[in-house]
């Protein structure tokens, strides 16, 4: 219940059974027609099929469906729907050369800011406007879901504990400290780029800033209401940390967290 209707290993097997029936039906229809049906027809048909899961939202089986119809045959050969996200991460060298982003431009170290703890430092020279680090975003529709409550005894299960939601929250989960948001919105966008959580704040002397990435999985989400994509079980938005000026090797990376943070 806490994480919603996320597909489980046993439900992926049921999803695979649905996909197997779909592919058999597709093959049977094309065999009867004696020719290959236009790909757009199958893409639209599968889109309707996939939409049931999006609209219903409470089926682990339907939530396990891959997004793209054309990937189904190879996906089933590779092990089934449970591999849908893994296979998306495997790319050809030519694709990486054109679309890939460097993830080792920063390294961890002790911050130059007093009492700040750890910080992120340039691993090499980064020119003005250059990429410091990419940061895909985990979206949390309502950051109140990250509230932490003190435990209390579970009356229905002796020896067990449950959150005491009748009392005020004790705190928020630590991850919220690394997320971006707006004071008039409940949406929290939490970066999980390599080492980007070490990038500290400077209102007076920032040398980097955040901006929307030029390429991301779902740029359309930026124009849609949060309710239309809040329940998606994958990331779709991405920020890039970009140099405001030339940054030299071993220089600490700093951004302005904003007035609300201060």
C-alpha cells in the first residue's frame, strides 16, 4: 500500500502471459491475411491495451506492461516484461556517442564551506555553459508522503509498531533535503544523478545552475497536470547542472538553492 501497485515477480509472469496471447493473436491475424499488417495499426491497438493500466492504475499486472509495442518480441526473448526497464538502459555505442552525457565531471571531497560536510568538485576543466552533471528526477506528487511519524503499538498485532499518524509528524525523510520544489506546490523533484547530492549552496558565488535537460524521457510532462503522470512508476523529467562560468579542475561546484531555501 505504501508504494502503490508496483509490479512484483509473480505478477510479471501474469503480464507475460497476457503479452504472449497478444503476440500469438497478432501472428494469427497476419497469417490469415497473408501479409504483414501496418505497424501503426498494432501500435494503436496496443496503445488502447496499455491505456487500461494507466486509467485503472490499481493492477500490478497491467502496470507491468511495457510502453512500446515494437519492443515486445525482443523483450519476451530477453526474459519477459520484468526486463523492460533493464533493456531500455542498454544502448549501442553509436547511440551513446550521439546522446550520452558525461557522468564523471564531478568528484566528492570535503567542502570548502565551513560546517557543510561533503561537497562536489570538478574532476576536470568545465567550460562556461558546459555540462557539470545530468540529474534524472524522481517525482513525488505530494511531499507530505515523506513525513516521518513516531511509532506506536499496533493494537491488532501485538509486538508490532505502526506510525502514529494521529500526532504531528516528527520530521521529514532526509531525501527531501535534496529535492527541488516550489513553496506553492506539493510536487518534489528529487535528483539521483551521480554525486549531485554533494553540490552545496552559495547565494553569493554560485558557479553552476540547474536547467531543464535538452533531452529527457517525457518532456511532455512539463506541460501536463501532475495528476496525469504522478502515478507513473518511472522517471520522465531531467535537470542538468550547467556551468555559469569556466570551472577549473578541483574547484568546488556551487549552486544557488534559492531564497526560499535560505
